[in-house]
C-alpha cells in the first residue's frame, strides 16, 4: 500500500510546528470578536423601537451569515468530491457541516432571544425562521449519516449526495414556507441599517468569518490526521498478519 | 441499451418487488394497520370535539401517510440484501437507473394502495366530504406520493445498509419532505374546502415542481448510492 | 447504457432542475398567497370573513390603545388606511407594542364586529434607525400594510 | 435599560458556544496530532 507513505511523511514533521499556532489562532480570532463587539457597543445609539436590544443584531446576523457560508462550503466540498473523488473534499465538507450545525443552532437561539422582547413570541412559523430550522435538521441528518457509515469511501460518496440534495431542497423549503407571507423583516445588512450601525455589523461579521474559517480549518486538520492514523493502523494490521 | 430494453428491465424489477410483497402480505397489512391506528390516535389526541379534527384533517392525513409509508421503503432493499440478490442485479450490464425506477414504481404502487384504504378511513373518522372533490383529491394524493416515494426509495438505498436504519431513514427523509408536506396539506385543504381562497393551484404547482426536481436529482445521482 | 446516452440523460435532468427552479422563482405562482390579510382584504371577504381563523395585519391606530393591566385586557384598532378593525386580546402586549406600530394578530373576526385575537405580534421593519426628533413612524409602516414580500 | 436580560442572554450564549466549540476543536486537534505522531514513530521502528 504505497499511497499511505506520502501522508505519513508530512505528519511526522508538521504537527509540532502547527500545534501552538492553532491555540494562538483561536485566541486571536476570539479576541477579534470581543473587539468587534466592544466597537459595536460603543458606537451604536439605541434603536428607536428596540432600544439596546438592537445590539443582539451584532451576534445574530454574523452567526447567520457565516452559517450559510459554511453550508456553501459543504455543498462545494460535496460537488468537488463527486467530481474529483479526492478524500480531502469529503473531509472539508464534513468539517464545514459540523461548524454549520453549531452556527445555525446559535443563530436560531439568538433570534429567539431577540424575538421574545421585540415580536412578543419566542418562535413564529415564519419563512426565514422555519427554513433555517429545516436547514439545521438537514445538516444534523447529514452528520448522523456520517456517524452511521464506517467505510470511508462509501461514507464520502453518500454524504456528498445527501449534502447536494439537501442544498437543492433549501430554495424549495424557502418557497413553500414563504408563501404564508413573511412576518420576519427582510434580512438585515449594512445597506438596510442606519449608518450608525453599519460598521459595527460589518466588523462583527468579519470577526465571525475569521472564527468560522479557523474552526473549519482546525476541524479539517484534525479529520485529516485522524484519517492518516486510521490508514496507518490498517496498514500495520495488514503487515502484522502478512 | 435501447429504450425498450430499459423499460422491460424497469417493469421486471417493479414486478419482482410487488410479487415478493404480495406473497408475504405481512408488510402491506402491517403498514395499512399502522396507518389506520395512527388516524385513530390523532382522533383521540385532538379530543372528541369534531371541529379541531376537521380543521386539522388534511395535515393529519398526510402525516399518517408519511409515518406509515416510511415503514415500507427499507423493506424494498432489506429483503434483497439479505438474499444477496441486489449484488446479482447490479451485475447486469447497463445503467443502474432501471433498478431505481423499478423500485420506485413498486413503492409507488404500494403507497398508493395503502392510501386507497386509509383515505376512506380518514373520511369516515374525520367526517370529510370525499366524494365531491374526489378527482382533485386523487390528483393531489398522486403528486404528493410521487415526491414522497422518490426520496423515500432513494434514501432507503443508503439507510437500509447501515445499523440503526429505522432511525436513520426518517432522520434523513423527513426534513427533506417539509416543502412537500406544506404544499400537499395546503393543496388538500384547498381541494376539500372547494378552494375558497384560490390557493389550490399554487400549491399543486409547487408539488409538481418538487417532484420534478427530485426525480431528476435522484436519477442523476442514483449510481452513487446503490451497490458496493 | 452508452456513455453518450448517459450524458444526454444527465443534461436533461440538470435542465429540468434548473428550469423548475427558474419557474418557481420567476413564475410568480405565489403572488396571490398571503401571510396575513389587511383590514380591507378582510372586509372584502364579506360573509366568509367571520369566525374563521385568520391573521390580520396593519398599523395600530394612534390613540386607540386601551390597556387594563389588572384585568390583562387589551383593546385597540388596526388600520391599513382604508378600513379599520377593532381588536380585543386577553394577554399582555409585547414590549415594542405602541401607537402607530405595525402588528399582526391571529384570531377570528366575530359577527359583533370585533376581532378576537389569540396572539399579538409586532412586525418590525428591517430599517434599524436611531430616533430623530419629530419623526413620524407612520410612513415606515406603510410597507407593512401593503405587505412586504421580500 | 429595558430588556437588558435578553442582551445578557444573547451575548452570554454566544460566548459559551464559541468557547466550548473552540475548546473541543482544539482538543480534537491535539488528540489527532498525538495519534498521528505515535503512528509515524511506530512506523519508523522496523
């Protein structure tokens, strides 16, 4: 089994050098989030209707954007896997799916916390809320499938098609629930908010983006190393017997 | 492979599945019984007052179809995997889509038969006027069932091969069926009420769109999920 | 199946998916579906407006709010500029509830001419703004009563 | 300010999620690194 030789060489030297970088990276991106939030708090006046509750926007909206971005990575990784059949694309999709699941759950929880004092309800069957919740269960199904299939090649193939079909479903889900007419306001973005809030939102979104990228990269790296150990263990078992 | 050969292969797979099902009977009877008891339990859950049951009837009917139908899909692969017959089927030259199409047809016939029995039961239990809107109702049931069976047959190809298949199939399938459920319930409500708001046609078109998208997507990717 | 036949099949399937999505997005089939009715739409339904569960959306008529905190009894009126519907609710209003704001209420319109609401939801617009002196919020909520789709 | 408990809840939840998820990710990376290194070392001894 010659193909296992090449990754082994790269791991023997790499981990030590990058090991500390991951912790430092984590501290840096989290500090950026704290800084962006401080900036948001200091620069934004209370909203006319919501008062200081507007500040929840600085965590809710960036979480939502980056959750969707992570889904795009899942879709891209799935398509690339089916096309190139290289394991790295599957591992990338899986890592992004884990991050997407966490960020989506956070988005929904934060929206709920915001919705209670402003709309008066924790939850309403509105298109955006409902489709986000369905997105979450689709991605949980994707991760469940991965955990139930042990054989890596089959797991990669299956989860890639499940990821792609799930992504195809998202616009239809949105359509179907939108037809109850929306209660949720259109998505907040720098162009629909007062200039006083725009920079706070932008900075927080960028900080969250960096956190998201760090998380996906770290989990991808872990997944790759896990695969390398698995392959090596397999080879050892084979070598021991033969 | 010519079109005629492909068609005959599709029919052969479908016929084989249905024959196995007919010989055993346990599967079909069990699913019908499950559907009937679900309808009954919904009735108990919503209390003796007929008004809330009638309001919710379309939703209860579709949930019953989904909950009982999902029991059928894993079966269509399980029997073959146990007997090793699927691997033999896969060895035939030519694409694998005829296998999928055949299984889809067999499952479609199966679920439609289940509905033919359970919908009248629902009509009696929930006091629904079924006869006047019958043509529209049949159309909506058919469109909804096509989408349901397409994704059910597809995901069962994966779920039936893993541990915990009874959990995994609904976990994968039900979130995908949300738009189908919304549109099917909307259309059924509209049809049963004589479509007072004029929403029926929009829901039916959404159902048809769902069917087309997922029929096409499953045929494009079926090679990846069957076999090996 | 031949390679060519397979490729043709793939192309047809992909075209079907894209075409269906295009139809869903640009076909405009959902345009007559509504999340809530405006008072004018509710009135236009005539006899069918009564005693069926509906959502009603509009602007709270300034000065119409009567809130009895002891009895937890809320009365106000909703308007879309053309028609006005009195609403009664047995529940505390949400924090943002006030004169002139956009709301969606769920419930039934009774023949007595009062909308009996089971839940009151405030509809916030997507425009986050700092308050300005003498600004009239009414304009902002016109988009609500005409129904914002996107 | 009115409704400040909701702001505390939102920011508190965000930080709990960020820190817990980051920590578990770091741990997983560490574990994977150790395992990979062990494999690499044992592979080199004939």
